[in-house]
């Protein structure tokens, strides 16, 4: 990074860090006074006067104390000093609320908030020292930094966009108005009736960064935390027309302990949101692993997902149907089946127990069917669960009860996945509950390895571990599990489990594929393909899958059915930005949808080096003159493909210019069309292939 002059100045009690790019200032009490992008001249903080942090602690349990007690930053006495080229806001002790409302006391907990400036980047860390003697007192939550008072990015609030990493990505226009006009109800998860947006990481935040941007400049907020501590991304709208932005950590600092947070980077940059994405990706490249899936999978346009047995025991086919299903999929251009509901227990029932079902052909019938698909040139994946434990199973009664994650109340976390029946009973009494495995609990990885061995022994070419890539990163309070902190229970242990599973499966068969559900950056690079879910993986008005896709173009990830739009729109959206197809037999059998789906697969199979194995670069390398047409580019070597998709209800024409390239071929929804003199019909796609001059 280019070294720039740095000034740390004191002006009448005001402390500043500044260079040619950024100026940040605090008053003598440590309140944020100014945050200015000197490249553009815009000052982002319009409601100054708040310390750049918030903190909460627990004192025992509600029986002998209280949870979530506030340490209000506004009533503290801090000192600001210059140290090592940066600024430190220090508090020797803190005034804290106590269980009895309206009362406070001084606690012997020290806090130091450090900020340094390098180029256009401010790096923040917090250091907490717990000198209390009563073990009931733990510091549970630190917002670092908490930047209060953000007005707009320089062109007015209506032009501001919050790029938010919910699932694949959400693009929120005028985030202040959006939040303030629709605050969450007081009983919503993670809310107190506040006008806020909150995401935990890892998942449902796919990445631990977000940015405000108006197309010309922006503010990047990124948690550069390699420990994978459960984290909350937090943006709030306040009544004084200000936004606050923060990263929340859950350190659980015990008595006698000192804890220092991993860095949070706040970058004041020029340019559009891609600058922020590159900032996060450059940091991720310093430590996140990236595996390379087998070539047969990289050249796969998608899979077909058959499911045979439901949660309620209804059977819709047999193992002997698999070769016929594969032939249908192959005719559409798909050579991979992802088989759900293949066990006698049924789908979403009696996890983690798995047995082939005699009613569908038994183990011998399943092996024979998988072998026949393989002889015909196809591949198969068998479904298993990655973290749910059914409390009605023998497994739970013998050992699973020791492996479940424990909440702050001392009970098991539970999730409900109820199916639908023929009548009303199972709809109105939806009570199928599962415990959640704490991934580091003794014996859990060994059971996952058993699942892997079962699937490989049956002859499949891949295994999916459902939910392994996400679901909230539960903070586990079990004292019997090996995690060092409750907030380090999930991320680190899942990474270790995935590495071990990958090593075992690849040692047996390097071409065997590792599949997980739910897309998160720190896990996606450890597996061969991810079965996604949520906004951005399906289209909806604020969907912005480009956020994850551009930041991490290498991982293979599927789309997912869902959202407010029809199936044709879902498939067109997936084609446009490069998600692999999560398809089903309805996609191939529907007389109107089938030919469309088959054509999308044909385009991918005709140009696999670009549309399947190329690097997604969003809107780079070309110019298009019609914003109503979704246009994205994929590059490989000296060639570039531009996908065009018309999501609207009227035909559209678009002119594409690719400086430095010449057009090699134009491919349309109608394979008989050639040249460029065509409109794109509603919901249709086209592909332009360019070669560098």
C-alpha cells in the first residue's frame, strides 16, 4: 500500500488522525466528532458526540443476577491518548447498570478502543480486561466500532445503497428510510422494536462485511476476524435521522482474563461497491482455503433432485426408478442426480439414523440403481443431515443428548421442520423438533464419518451434509464441549470437521464430491459444491446475488427455488449470474418450461469453459445500454462471455460494446437465430461470446 503522510494532532482537547484520504476526530472524552473522506470532501457523521463502542455483560443468571446488562458508553469517563501512530480511548473502570432498574455501580473492567489509519482505511480493535472477583460477571458483548451519526454518502439519502450480505446479497436503496419506516416488532429475533438490520456470521450473513455506497463513494465495514467467532453485523436507523453501523462481538470475558478483538476495518473509498468487495476479498485471500472440485463437477450445469420418501412416510417411487430419472435428466443436459428421501426413516425424520428402505428396493436395489446410473455416464449424490439430531432416536438416547448445543437458559436449542399431511392434523400441530449438534462435541465428527462411509459404500459419487454450511452459528453454553468460548463453538469446529471429512473422502476417491447446504464464504472453499438457500440465490426485488458471486466467484453454488417469482424467472436469474441449477423433474417435464430449461443447459454445455468454469466478473469488460436487461460477464483466458437476461414482461433490445474484444458468436434462446439484430423476449436469455483482439 502507498505510504501517505499521517498526522495525529491535538487541537484544544480534540484528537485527530488524518492524511490525504481520511480525517477522524474525537473530543477529549472519546466521543466521535468527525469522520471525513478527504478524497471527496464529504463528512459522513452529521450527528456527532457518541463514543465508538457499546458493551453488555451478564451477572450470573436471572435467578441470582441478570443477563444483558448495559454498560452505557455515554456515562463513562474516558481518556484519549496518542500511541504508536494511532489513537487509544481508554477507560480504567466502567459504570454499569445492575439488575435493579435505575441503579448502577462501578465495575473493575477496563476497556481500550484503538484506531489506526493507513491510506483510506481505519483499523479498530478493542481490549477488555476483567479485574472483577465475582465469577458471575462476564463481558458478553462488544460493539466495535459503533459509528453513530452517519448521514449520507454525499449525494443525498435517496441515492445511498446498503449492500448487505444476507444469504447471497441484498441491495437496499435508501436504507435509513427503509429501516425507519418498518421497524421490527419487539418480539422479532434479535430485535427490540428497533429500526435495525442484523445478521449473524457465519450465516445467514454469507460474508462478514457490508458497505454504504452511492455509486461514486462509500464506507466499507469489514470484520477481519480469522477466528470465526460468532459475530453480528448491525446497522440501525435512529430518530435523529442518523444511521449507526457496527460489528458486534461476543467475547465472554471472564474474571482475570484480558481479551483483544480481531480487527475491524472501516474504509472510506472512492468508486462503486466493487471496491468494497475487493477489499474484503484481498483480506480473505490471506487465509481462506480454496479447493478445486473435480473437472466433471466443474463442467456440470446443475443437478436434478428426486426425493422418494417424505417425513410422514409417503413413498413416491423406488430405487429402480433412478436410471429412468437419470435418462430424463440427461436428455435435458444434466448428468447429476441429488437423491433425497432415500432412507426408510423418511426425509427430515429420525436424524442421524440412515438405512436403505426395503419397501423401495433395499440396500441391494439401491446399490444396483446407483451402479446403473454410473454405467450410463451419470453421477449421484445421497442426502444426509449435517447437524440435526432427532430426540426420538436411539442415537439421541445413547449419545446425541450429550452432543446438542445448549442455549443461555441451559436447555437445548431446537429447530422445527414439519411436513404437510393429507389432512389438517400435521399442519395445525406442527411439532417435529430437532436438537442441533454442537460441531465440536465429542463423537459428532465420528458419526459424520460414519454417514460418509455408508454413502460411499452404497456406490454414490457424492454426499450432501444438509445445513452444514449455515443455520445460525449457535452460541453454545455447554461446559462439557471443548470450545474455549461459547461464541467459538461453531465456526472453528465446522472448519475442522469439513477438513477432516474432505481428507477421508478424497483419500478413498479423489473424484467423490463433498456437498453442503447453505452458502458461507469460510466453508464454501472447503467443499466441492454448495446447495444454497435464500435471497440472491433466488430473485426478488432487493436480491443482489452479485455481492457474493463477485467477491467469491470460484466456489460452485446452486440456485434455490423460492421467492416471489415463477420458476422460469428463477432459472433465468441463475443462468445470468452463474449459479448451478438446483432443478427437479418438473423443470424437465413441464411442456412450457422444459424446452427453456433444456436450452439453458445446452448453452452452458456448449460453452463450459466460460459459462461454467469461467470467472464471474459482473459488469467488467463491457458496456450495455439497457438497464432493463441483466448483463454479466465471465472470463477465461482471452475470451469473455456476456450473459443477457430479460426479467421483464416486454421484449428488450440491448447493445453491448466490449472494448478490446471482437464478437465471436451470438447465442439466443432460439438456437436458429444468429447475429445481433434480435430482441430478447420476456424471461429469455442470450449469450455473446467475445475474443480479445
